[in-house]
C-alpha cells in the first residue's frame, strides 16, 4: 500500500546516532540502530571519560559529506538545499537561494495556489446553451475542465470517475424536445482564445509524444487520442475536436449539424451542464504522475478567479496573489506556465523547501501529501530509489534541460529531511537523472548528520 507522509515521526537522539556511526560503523539505510548498538555505544562513551573530565551533556555529530556524489560529472549545474525537518535548519546548501527552472517540481506551487484560491472542492462546469433566435443552434461552452471524457459509461479514462460527454449530450437532447440541431458552436472563450494556446517555448514534441496539449477551456480527455493513456498524442485544435466528439455523442439529433467556433450570446438559454470531480482529485493525480494537462487548467482557473484573465502572462502575479497569505516570499519567481515545462520559469530550491515545510502544517495544503509520489509505489517514482521503498516521498521534475526532485526523506531513525535538488544542463539524459538520484540517496544515508562542508 502506498505510504503517506503526514507529519514528522519522533526518533532517536541525533547526536547518539552520529556517535554510534563512528564507533560501530555505518548503518544500513533501511535499518534503525538496534538496542544493542545503542547500549554498546553508550557504555563505550562513558568508559572513556575520566574522573577529572566533566561529562558533556551533548555529543558532537561528525559531519557527513556527499562530496563525491555532488562532483559526479553527470551532476552538471547543481542547485540544492536540505533541511532538518525537526528544526527547519538548513544543513546543506548549494546555490539554494538562486531561482532557476524547477521543471515539474513547479506543480507543487500550482497545487498550493489552487487550494488557496479555489479550495479543494471546486468543480469546473461544461455547459450547453440553446440560441433563442434560432433554436436549432446550440453552444458547447468550456469551463476549464479538461477531464470530461468521451468514453462510455462503465469505462475509465486516466481521470477516474470523470464526467461523461454522453451524459451532457443526453441532457441537451431531452431539453431540445425533438428539435434537430443545425449547428454546434464551440466556445472556449473563458481562456481568451478560440483554439487554445501552446507556448512557443514548449517543445512541439509534447504534442506528438503526448505529454502536453494545447491549453483551452474546452477540450475532451485532455485532447488525448487514447483517453486511457497518460501520454497520448494530442492535436493542434482541441476545441474543434471537442465539438466533433460532442456531435458524435448527440447522435441522430445532430446528424447534419456543422461545427463552428464562436462565443455564446448573453441571450442564450442554458439547457445542460456537467461538472468535474473536485479539484483535490485533480491535484492528487497531477502530483502522482506529473500530469501537465490538469496543471495548466488549475493555473489558469486560479488566474481567472483572481480577475487576471487566465493568460500565461498573468501566472506570476496570480501565484503571488494566491499565496500571499502563506508567509512564502514569492517576490523572485517567474512563471510562464502551471506545469513547469518552460525553461524560463524561475523558482529557487529554497522557496520550494519553504513550501514543503509549510505543507504538513497548513490544513488547506496538507491534502497535497496524499498525491506525492512515493518510491516503490505507482506514480512517477515507481521505478526509482528501489532500495529506499517508502522512504523517498517527492515530486519529480523533468524538462529537456534539467531533472529536479523535491520532497521528504523518512530516515531509519525516525527523523526526516526536507530537500529540493536541481540537476540542470543544456540537455539531459537518464544518466543525469540517475546521478541526481544517487545524490539524494546520499542525503538519506547521511541523515541529519549531512553537511555541505
């Protein structure tokens, strides 16, 4: 069963463990010290104190360094910070306060902003309107829900229990009372554009490889060719495709209907609607598998709710406003998207660690913890840290110029580390990811004795 991270377990005294490491050798990263080890260490420490020497009430911890791991040639441009969760003290830092591209670690900020502004129970609604001047014309209006699915009842898309397009069509047909549909106008104006937005900085392979769609307020199955597959080829016009799928769901009632893009007139009458699952479920899935589609939808819905319009150029201000009451200092951020795909996004590891420190303590944000990938469990850490199953709980990040990772390390002695690490380069491969993983495993093996010098 997937292990969940909620709070910080109490553990052994850090100083005693550090001394034990010196006297009895390093412990296995998956095993806490035995009682005999602790007892032997205490007895030995007592024996070396003479009557003339005062007995110290604290034990010095010998610093544990990860020099060889951070100097691996596959660690190109390292930015990292590690904190002792029990004290929030920074115990390791490599350019941690410098803002840089966080890749999908940025989804942590997106989730936090959505929870603070929209709330966990927010739902996005897709609606159908009927034209009052020509009642054979209907409008399909996107409300920012990319999860609505064309799959039939009883089948699941990647978004479990997503609203069904067939249900929306059935409502509309009943409301029309036998009127044949001559035109379906598809309306994606909530985000401002007729066909969606694909940032120039995003790699076009996102479409062909299927990890990123055009961003539009109206789309079906995140515009995937295969609704049941996370990475599935996307099109360049999700709005038109949504209309095509809706026409198919309408069946004979729209047999001769044409699909046209437009904006719904104020006089049109609502005849059908269907709402998404609560966005807390989007967030859980977004974090676990690093879904870009829901990340972009959440970012734009936050911007719209704050009156900023939803465009990509509004996201820095939107997130700063959304998280203004948390105590986080977002003055140095730059955000071009909600997913972290842009190489021009700027977020420091220190800021990410500030958020990671806050999450377990904030009732509104703590729900994020159930979505964090866990080593050895389904999600984006399923095949990583195989020797540390359950002990690495972290959000993954990848773009073509960097690998990133941020989260929590649950130590064998009951303590915990909070960490964020970026391995950035002009281009990266899986070998760079493996080097980053080895460094993070080094943090784990050092535990609270970790130091940067």
